[in-house]
């Protein structure tokens, strides 16, 4: 394996008293936490994944300036760059102890003059990934196709008004599914990209949504035919880059999947910063997915509430990480999904070692989150309070309503007999519960 990061050692767990910036303080990969009976190591519980696009490709460029980080990987050509990105990625994963990675097809190998040439060059790069997987045991968490960057996708891919573009997107998705299967991936993501619209004055919304569903059904049919047994995912994403995204949030996506009969094959890949952009909390989006049996995987990052775009920062907000892992544990843990760091070091953090500082920060934040979530469940006070708050639904009229035995007339009779019900209300005690959470968090 080539040494792209000669000054970076193997990152090890040294505990919370360590001052070594190249060590984990809270992430102990082999430690087993009970986590509501799941009883897995931290490594198994969280299934951390490297994001190819940000880590291997993202150079810090933004709409106001070119890149600040060198992501050429010492390459003289696009073909050599694709190969070197593979070698560097596996070195990063090895030194961080990360077992999984995720990519878009064009992260691995760029667009060339024709689709045939792009496919051939992609195959060559995928062959190098296969070799490195065989040497290291690293796994593909999920794959996807970049059907949003190229100018051909300016009006969308699966929702494009152009049949030509729609067909090109289908061909690209077909190839991405093939390499996902080839590399043993158990997930395939539909990331909305430009699946939306700017104005209804030029948009046939019904046709666009129908066509998107048709493309997804074709993908499921083809994926299953070539041996893909994992989960298909949709990643809810509001506002960006189009003003009205069809995949705005978890509830919107679940409604779409149910309408078109895609709910048996699809789950959700929830991104923290997309929740922020949709004016939801990260926990809310996870809870909606979990309660609808659609929880699948997570893109781990955070946004800046003062900025209205997708900043994809490495997650360091421990409150969000704790409440995220609480939902993951309540969902029974990950099946095919995991925690993919859809995160990029800040534009000003441009040195090679900043990649490692960033991942360590994110992995430690989620390790803290897992420890806190485990303690929340073991402590039991928050869960007990919620159960007590809804205790009336387990007896009497509440039980009859849930069982389907109550009629509207029964509710009327109850209300007439009972009289004013205000005095029967109990306090929601939000502040009390938030203080319990603080107590749990800061007495680890």
C-alpha cells in the first residue's frame, strides 16, 4: 500500500485523558456496549464509512473560489489519479480503522468523451478497488450514480423533460448498480441531486414524479436480476440545488415510496444537515423513518444554522450525535446501513493531516453519542416518563380506541360524563427531561 500520509500513524484509542490529537478519546472500537440488548462492539454498532467524494475529491472549492487542498494525489493523468485515489483512500481507512466506504461512480472515475469510454475507465478503477478489498477486507457500504453534476442534468435526471437525458441517466444507474454488486455493496442510494424544479410555469409535476418512480422500479428490477440483495435508499434533501426538491424530507419521501409501491425495496438514508435545511431536527427525520419502518442508513455530518446551504461539516455536536444513536438503538441498530461521513474539512483546513483530525473528531463525537444513548436507555427515566405520559391509552377508553372498538358516539358519551378535561392533563416537563439529558451527558 502506497504511503500518502507518511507522518500519520495508526490512530488508536487512548482514552479521554489523552492530549494526543492523533488518537481517539471516546471511540474504543472493541468495547462492547449493551445498547438496549444489541450488545455489539462500537465498531460493529456504528459501521463508519469514508465518503469518496468529499475525502478523495473535495478540494475546498466553493462558489467564490477555487480549491485550497491538493487532491491530485501526485497524479499525471485522470487514469493515474483514479488509481491513486483508491490507494490513498485505503490508507486513510486503514490508519483510522474504518471498515467501509461509499462513492458515486464519477468520484471513482470522471466523465470521459463517451459513455462507453467512461464505463471502461470506471471498470479499470473498480478493478483496483477490488484488489485493495481483497488485501484489506474493507467493504462497500453503498454505491450511487452522480446524475447531477454534468450539464446534461441541468433539468434533472429521472425527472428530466428530455427522454435522451432520462435514458442516459438510466444507463449510468445500470452501470453503478453493476459495480455496487461487483464490490459487494449492500446498499444503493438515489440521491436527488437536481430532481425538482425552479418554477411550475415550465414543469409537468405529475409526469416528472411518475417518471422518477418508473426509473426507480427499473433499477430495482435490474438490481435484483444481477444479484443485489441489499437495500435501495432514497436520501431526503430539501432546497438544494433546486428550489423545490421532490425528496424534501423523510415524510415526503415516504409518501412518494408508498404511492408508487416502492416501500418494499426502499429505505431512507438520512443526512443530518438535510434535516436542518428542511427545518427539522436530525432526530425528527430519524424518528419519522423509524416509525414508518423506513430507517436504513445515515450520512453523518452537521450544518451551520446561520447558513442556508449544505455545509457538510464533520459532526461535533454531541447532543445531535447522542439523540441520533438513541434512534438507531431503538430501531434495532443498522442492518445494511451505517454511518457514512458525508463530511468535508473546512476550506481553511487544507493540510493532509486535517483529513485525520476531521475524521477523529467525527468518530469521537459519535462514540460519545453512542455512550450517552446507551446510558439514556439504561437510566430509563426518559423512556419511563414517556410511557407514563401515554398510559391512558393502555386501559379503558384509550384501549378501546386503539383496538378499534370505540365509536364517535362513545367519545361523546365519555366527554359528556367526564365534563371539563383540562384538570386531567399532566405536564410535559420538557425542561425537566432536558435537565435529565444534561445530567446523563455530563456524568459519564
